[in-house]
């Protein structure tokens, strides 16, 4: 009997970076051990692209055009939805949101409110942004790479990886449903944890951390790595 084909679902991941005395740090989260996909692994915040991420009304709440998003991802259509998904999933899982309200950084209480909302009703993200006049800082989010889950696995994703500086003045607050640990750490130290066998990590995360090693600050990393257009599988 032939094995039924597994649908490859679009997904987005956001790598947040911040400067430290040790060099640039990344935000990593450990998924719940009981998670159906990569349970117990340390990953960057992210998840599936939802139908609501494609809404045309998002154009009033972002600072990147459909054409530019599609061009950067090498797509004919639907590119902007990956930026929306990356920011939405990070707000839900890590309590961090790159957005502005009336030209100023989003207040901390609104970040808390949107995280709570997304954990219950993720399809209301656009509605929340409309109600509070939020503009997502998509211009600060740089496209990095593409990873496609290999055949033979029960779930497969076509995931776009993005880079962005951590939003100033916000503190990470992890989702208590999907995540059991959250930390800021240099790529080098994270890879050491994997090498020692202390952390479980999948290939795309390891390869991305290797890309991020050796930079003196976040600005340099974003300048040299952002908006690359490449396709990988893993």
C-alpha cells in the first residue's frame, strides 16, 4: 500500500537579536516535550501561516508592499502573509511584538493584551491591530532563508526564516501552552549546549545559529545576512 502524501504547509520563523557584552544574543525557546512536532527541541518562535494572514486589510497595518514581499521570497503572491505570521507567532509564543502605535513604540500593556488574545483567538490579530491603530514593523524584519521538511515525516512545513532586532523596552513572556523554557543566548553558547548533548535541536535551527556566529553586533549581522534569497531543505 502506498503511503499517503503529507501536505507541505507554509510557515514562518522569526529570529530576534539583541546586543550584549558577549556579542549578539538570540531568543530561543524550548517546545513542550509533548508537542507533536519537535517536542522538547529548542527553536526560534514561529508557526504556520494562517488564512487570516493573507487578508488585504493588512496593507493598512504594515510598512512593506505586496510586491516587495513577493519579490524577496521569490513568490508570485502571498509573500506578505509570511511576515504577518512571523510577527504574530512571536507575539503569541514569546510576548514580543515589533509594532508602533501613532509612530511610537507599542506600550507594554498592549503587548500583554495581544499575547493573551492570540493564545485564545489567533484569527483576531488583524482586528486587534485595527482597534489599536498598530502598524507592524515589517521593514525591520529581514528575510534570511527557506527550509522545507524532508519527505517521510508525519508533518511537513515550507518555512521562511526571518531576522529582526528585538523590540526595545519589551520583556519576553513565554506562552505557557507550547513553550517550557525561554532564554537569550549567544549562538556560540547555544551550539555548545547542543554539542554537549544538553539541548535537543533540529538541523534548520543549528544551521541558522552557525550563520549567526562571529558577528560583533546586531547591526552588522542584519546588514550581512538580511534579505538573502536562498532555498534549503532540512
